[in-house]
C-alpha cells in the first residue's frame, strides 16, 4: 500500500481523466439504467446489518473506511475521477477486474466503495461476481447468509445475498467455488438481479468485482453482454498498481 498514490500518478489516473470505454455497438440486452435523480421511493426494505472489524481491514489493506492510513487519499482522488467519468457518461455502474489473480482488484473495489459511500446521499452497492474465487466477504471478514451464486441458481432470494456495512454501503456477497460460472453470469437471472438492485436498493453507484480476465472467460462474456464500462487494475512486476481502461468488444 505504501506506493499506491505514486503508482496511480505514474499510471496517469491522477493527472488525466479516467478513460472508460463503452462498447462500440449496443448488445440486445442492456443493464437497466437509473436516472441519477430517482422519482420513485422503494418499498420498505431491511437488509442484514454487519459490523466490520477495523483491525481486520488494516490487515487486508482496506484504508478508506477509517482514513487513518494516508494512502486513503489516493482512493479519494480515484473516487473523484470515477465520479466525473460516470457523471459525464450518465453511467451508474462500473466493473473492476484485473489481468490475473492477486493484482488487488477487490482491494481497489472496496477502497473505492468506502470512499464513494462517505459522500452524503451517494448510496453505493458492491456486487461480488467472482463466482470461482469470491474475495469481498473474506476481505471484510463477513459471513454470507446466502450467495449471489445461489440466487443465480434459483436457490436463494436476492435480498438474502446483500448486507449493509455502512449507512451508504451495501455488499452483494459470494462464497465458495461455483462451476459453470460463465454461463450463470450471462443467464437471464442476471437481469432479475440488476432489476432488484435498481428498484429495491436504489444505488447511485454500483461496483461489480469481476473475475480476472485471464483466469476464465467469465469477465469477457459478462462485460459485452451487459454493456458495462470497465476498469482494469493491474500490478507491474515492481509491485506498483496501474489503472487503465479496457474495451471488451
């Protein structure tokens, strides 16, 4: 974590606008797009409340919740760039992935999420869609009641897959290894999950933690199917993280 800010600057994230790339042509199915100013109020909806262990967060390099570590400033800067890019393009969803496992994509996703959710009224939802190696729950040391994979398989209710960890931050959790994950991420049940998130949770920002690009075809199949902008987080050999954009079509 000690070189995050300088690495982001080296990568151009702090000096240039984040360049999120949309697919050249729209697929038949698109993720529902919510207007930034919702006019309808959701029905009363209660999520399981979870308290996060701050000491565990320090061990897993989640610095944006407590803001005790000065490295959280780098994620605040990243937050500003992400918000501008999403506002300019009228997006409310962003996928985050990496070339390979171990690059820190979940660490980036959660730090960005905590940074975003500190803004009053900026309700943020993180959805762990790495069905083979889910990392959000173990990174935060949260035990899921039900998983997103179980929902996609028709074995759980959507509301039981989400927990609230901060007033403005909700997490969709996964656990265990799920076979045929690529097929599940492209199945019609995903559209129902999107609709649940939009209509029941009503977030301003949705972050999807996707599987690594080279570990399977999960991310490559998911991104163009649902027309999502994507940020690719990669770590160079000298262990400096680099943020860039990727066009999956």
